[in-house]
C-alpha cells in the first residue's frame, strides 16, 4: 500500500512537470548561416544568429557569393540560408535542388518585389516598360546597372542581353556591389541623367529615392515583379538537428519589419547584430510563433530563454 501511494504521488508530481521536448545533440551546437552581403540578407541572417545565440547555440555567418553559399551547403560547410529570392533565384539554386543537396523548407517573406526600375523623373519622361528601354539606349549609354558578379538578378539581365530580348542586344550590364550601384543611382538622379537599375522591396532605397518599377518584365522577373523569399537548409540538416531546423522553418518576416532593419543598417550604419537585437526587443510578440516548440540547446523551453537573453520581460508579450 505504501508503495502504491508513493507511486501515485510521483505520478501526480510528474503530471505538473513540463513536458520533455526534443533537443539537438551537441554536434548541432554550431549553426552556420550564409550571408550573401545584401542588406536584407545581412538583416535576416543577424536575426537568425541572435536567436540561436540566445538558445545556447554558437553561430557563424560566413559572407559568401550566392552560388558559393549553395555549394558550401551541398558540401556540409553551411547549414542554412534565409535569402533565396524567387523567381529570380531559381536558376542559381536549381542545380543543387536537382542534386538533392539542399532543400527549401519555408517561405519567410511574401509580397516582395524585384525587377528593373528607373527614377521618377525618367518614368515621367516616358520610360515605363521593358519595351521602352531600347528606345532610350543612347540616353542610357546602353547600360543597365546591376549587383555583384554572380547575382541572380544580373543573370536575368545578361540573358535578356544575350537573347536580344526587348531589343537589348546592344546593352551591357555594369556589375557592382549594392552600395556601388545605389551610389550610381544617387549620382544619376542628382545630375538628372537617366538610369535603369535593379531594384527590390523591401529595401531603404524605396524611401530614399522616388523610383518606379518597370512593367512588362513578367516573363523575366515574375508576375507583377512579385517575389517571395525562402529559407534553405542543407539536405539532412532537419534530421540531424531537428530543433534548429524547427526555428529556421518558423521564422517569418514582413516588408515593414525588414525595411526598418535595413534602414538602420544602411543609413545609420548600425551593425546588423545590434539592429537585430534592437528589433527583436521591440517586437517580442513575433517570438511566440517563431519559438513555438523550440528549445534551447540543452532542452529548456526556448521562449523564456530568448526573452531573458534579450532582456525582455515576459509580460511584454501580447496575449
């Protein structure tokens, strides 16, 4: 009887205990997230790294070109990537998806845009559509301004030039860093010189410049220049590190949220990790969904640990 009572007492006590959750093995301690150097990529990568650090993981965020990032994932040197823009990035990721070395696990941003754009002044002068660009060839110097070599958007422009789509066979693409391209845009606007360049949203350029996205590029950049951004992991990571994968699968961003972070990083020169921490502290309600079912590396509930690491009182969450 005493044994039965003791057993019953243990069962009652255990019923009040937190349910044990799956945790990642020690081999998953280091999480490697690729950063391709775009302002939005640096922002979202910093958010992911900040969360993993708060959960007891150690993060590395190597700066890699887009195709190199996928190659590093396929060889097991990188675990995840939060900035696969589609449809523009389809060509870059396709060989790795075909080989089965990487997999897309979530859409972390919807409602984005990515295509060619012009300043408002150029739009008002009549350059509205991809079909208009060739007619402006001499005024544009037969140049389209793009991003770093190997960029997915650059590849789409180069294909148009190679195939003489929209009569662009005489044009050339000037490749540059994001900052280099935007500096050229600023100089062109200031001197009232026409320019066509790659543009996207979210990005502070939409607040800094009065710009217009060109129509007519649906077959190149997707319907209405619409874009979604996807989270990618190396194949097998979800099995080896299910808790880390759960967090990567559940992270979601918004256009407004990314615009705020990128503006601070680009215009105010705030380090990405500092801005990620500031943004997370200001939006603790986002953490409830992102951290649902996620634990620390040692198996404790993830949400309280992250709130504590960010110095956010749990009462700050919205019910």
